[in-house]
C-alpha cells in the first residue's frame, strides 16, 4: 500500500485489483454511504455487458457483486476519519476538500 502525505494527512493508496476489499470492508463503505447501490460503479464496463445492462438489481445483488468483482466499486474512495466520499464527480471532490479543511482547522 502506498502512502502520500498531503499537508497534515497521510493518504494510503490501495490497489483493489491486487488487494481486494473483504466483505466487512464493503459492508462498512455501504453503511457509511447509505447503501450498496451508492457505491456501485454503474458507468463501468461491467454494467455494459449483456448480463447486467438494463437489469434491475436488488440491494442484495449489489452487495454480492461488490464482494465478487472489484470493478463494481465506484472509485476513488476517500475514507477520512469516519466519513466516506465515493466517486470523482465535482460535488464529491469539493465536499471532501471542505471536510479536510474543516477537519484540519479543528485539530
């Protein structure tokens, strides 16, 4: 696992292809994000395959898929203290930045 230092934070980078998340880690992220569906990468190639394209999946289906296929996880995942930020859309990145700013000013 790589570690980067950004300001006062040590950032750990994990390659989930070579070091996949275990069931407990997937459940932890889903609990923090609100659901398994919230951490699923629906834009990925996996969801373009005939097996999944247009198919309505249940929350349980998403959980099983996340446990079996690392590409199903929306990335990047930022776990800061007890808060999780998932995805690279502008709103998520801005929220993570604001959280870091506020967290560092409290320390």
